[in-house]
C-alpha cells in the first residue's frame, strides 16, 4: 500500500524544522560574535558580555546555574571565551 500525504504531519514537521533552523542561526550568531571578541587573557568581563551580546542577566544566571564556570577576581566576574564557546555549543 502506498503512503498517503498527511497535511497535519507535514505541518508539524515543518514547525520542528523551522524551530531547529532558528536555534541553529542563534547559535551561529553567538559563535561568530565570540570569535570577534579578542582578549589577551581569553576572558570577558561579565558586564562586557551582557552589553556586547545583548544578553539579560537572567539568561546568564541560568547558564551559570546549568554549569557555566565563572571567575571572580577583584570584585568583578569574568568568563573564559573557551568556556562560552563550549557551553553554548
């Protein structure tokens, strides 16, 4: 027996693919921006990360809660660029 076209399945599949495309594009954009940011120490200050990448502090708090390592030094919080690449990957 031949398979029949199911418009609902096609609609759902298209929605899943669109969501995947959106997430992939967001990831690529973030990775490209990280590569543009140069640092002699390989770090970025939390305030710069929030400003340069237009992130909310809530998003960063969630990332830290989910395992993103940070460095506290001199009253400031820093993140290694490598950790950001790996975490967002």
